C-alpha cells in the first residue's frame, strides 16, 4: 500500500522520469568521465533516449487496457487547430520532397516523441508531484555546487562546472524546480534560495538571466531580495566569462553567431519564414567559419553535408526554420499570455523560463530537459485552465 508521502517522493513510480533526468543522467555522465571517456558529443549520452523509449513502452502496456473507458480530450482553440493542421501539412509535404534525408527529418520531430513520452507516462501513472520536482532540483543543485567548489579548489581558480556534460541543461532543470518552489507558499525561502544558488553555480548565462526575470516578476520576493538576486546573477554572468576565459565580445558567443547566420538566411530567403524551409531539409545557408568545426563534426556523425536546422541550437530558430512563423507566433503568444496573467504564478514563471531559454537552447528538443519541462507545463496548464489555482497571489 502506498502512502501519500510515497506518491510525493522523488522515488515514486510517477517521478521515475525525474530520477532519470535530475539524478541518473548526470551521475552516469560523471562516472563515464571518471573512467577516462570523453562524453561530449559521444554516443554514450544517447542512452537516455533509449530509456524514454522503454518508459513509453511500459506506459503504453499499462495504458492500452484502460482505453475502453472514454478518453478526456482537452478542448483545442480554433487557432490551435488551424496551426496544428498547418504543421501536419508541412510535415507531410517535407517528407515527400525529393532527396529527403530521414535523419534530419526525424530530428525535427523529436519534440513530438517527448510529448508522447510525457503524455503517456502522466496518463498512466499521473504527473509527478511538485515536491518531487523541487527535490530533484535540490539534489542537482548540491551536485553542481559541490563540483564547482571541488574543481575550483583543485585548480586554484574559479573553474566552470561540467555537470551532466552540458551544464546549461542542468541549470534549466534546476530553474524548473525554482519555478515551482517560488509558486508554492509552503516552500521555505531557504529552499528557493538554494535552487537559485544552484542555477548561478552552473554559470549558465541564460539561466541566470531567466531566473533574474522570474525574481523581478515574482510578488513573493521582496524588493531587497530582488536587488540581491539581480546583483548575484550579474556576478554569475561575469564569472561565466572568466571561468571559460572568454572576452566580453558578443561576436565571439556561438549562440550569437547562430542567430546572425539564421537572420542572414531569413533575409536572403524570406518566403521560408511563412511555412519553413522544409522539415529536415538542407538549408540554402553558408556555414560560418567560426562554427565550421562544430557544425562539420555534427554533420559528419550523421553522414550529412551542408547546413540543417539542428545546427541552430536555439528552439525559436529551429521552430522558425522547420515550421515557419505561424507555429512560432502561436506558441510565443501563449507564453506571453501566461506571463501577463497574475492568477497562477507557476504558469508565469515557467513561461518566462521557456521563453528566455529558447533563445539559446533547444528546450523541447533536448533529451534530458523536454520531459520534465512538459510535466511542469502540464501542471501550470491544470492550474490555469482546469481548476482554481492551488498556488495564487492571494495565498502569499
């Protein structure tokens, strides 16, 4: 018999995907690196997609026998139905294009796979508890802070932590936990502060800026703490450059170069902005010299040549290139509406985080980020659309 505390735990069956992303994924990466194997860009990091496939199969085995009961399908606005129909047409037309290459095509459909995993798992075992996500973020924060201290002490200088191999993704996961913690009046300020420290310790610039925006727009944070948080975030951004021996030059930042390259593509071929440039298609774009080593290595592993949507790491760019402006405007509009409303704080915070992080990282394209992000989005949507909010300003 499971008690209520069991269901709230990070180690409950509903929270199994969180254990994979917050605990097991960074643990495996560090164990492999400790054994002397380089994990950045290595095949070993792909094991988590295999784990998602197994969880999807497990969820379907449990869910299929229940399908005799009528399914509760959420109402989709007319605009949403139009955009979904447009995206299906784009996907079908892209598949029928001459010389279509299946690997980059499937890579642009990865978010649908993660939506299926999160949806089936939540439909079978229920959404993990908010406390489980907060606990996962606290554990990951402890890991990041400890690594920062140890690596810096051994090097004798502040040294950038590695985390699970891509510390920006770790920062996003911790920031997700922070969104829930700040929205829950039962979570102590100490708990929220610890999560904020974890994000800053990662030296993720976008993570620090997103969390700074969340603090500024949070009615639960005092003005003094907001000032302190902004100062701490600014310091973390400064040390993020110092720890990587980078100069404060925008044109040396790889994400800036990706945006610059994409803008050149849009300027030369503006019609592609309407319905995309073909899902997974080779793009009529030049490869920037400063990113050629990275992009050529990524293409070579897939047996490809040329520039593709997956080379542009920012989610907003990938969505624009693949699906066109219709879907991007629809999604951005929803996030902005969530930020504007004040009734459900977790919806506001999560929208700020995703809107900001999507300028530099893939979010829903990422193996260890997408599923937890979708869980928190589902929680926020439940609060916003399906019932009276559990955590509202009135309780602050």
